[in-house]
C-alpha cells in the first residue's frame, strides 16, 4: 500500500485531528522560542509577583522558567509529532494517547494561565485546538470505526 492509499484510508476526522496536532506542536515550538526571546518580560512578571526577590533571584527564576518551559514544550512538541505520524496507523493506543495527552495539556494550560499573562491570548486558542483533537478522535463514527477496526 503506498502513501496515497494510506492517507485516503484515514478518515477525514482523523486527518483533521492530525493537522490540528501539527499546529498544536508548532504552537509549543513558538511558545518556547517566545519565552526565550522575552525573558525580560518574564523577569518583569516575576518582579511584580515577588517584589521581595533580589535581582539575582529574579534572574535565576526567569532562567529556570525559560529552561523548564523549553523542556516541557519541547516534550509536547515531540509528542504531537509522534501522534501526527502514529494516528494514521489506526491503533487504539494512539487514539488513547492523543486524547489523554491533549486533555492533560488543556489542564497544564490553566497552570500556565495562572503563572504568567504572557500567553493569555494564545492559551485559549491552543486549548480549543486540543479539545477539537479529542472530539475528532473520539466522536465521529468514521474515527471510532477506524480505531476499532485496526
């Protein structure tokens, strides 16, 4: 079976979920880059939330936020890329992983929301895409059949 036949056998809801996962993954990459590029804004936010911190503590906290954000969003980028590839297999574990990971990512988005206003405009958009992935992988009959027939 060639790549064209495989793509055509993947139902449209699953294809849409894969496209959204690619966009969510791209979002994770952009977030990590923006955090690194706007470390000064992170420092300002830390200073506003913790006025008792000295300059060294603020700098260290910002560095930790950038590194941990890069690691966290890097892992989510890799997971999204893996799911973009593996969902086409129709294996049930790929659907479960997509659903669980995207729901957890929505929850983590609320944590990010509460920790910094830097991404308030982006978090709801990414969360909507993640919830759409869950719906597309779970609700439409063609998607359910695709994952139960494999």
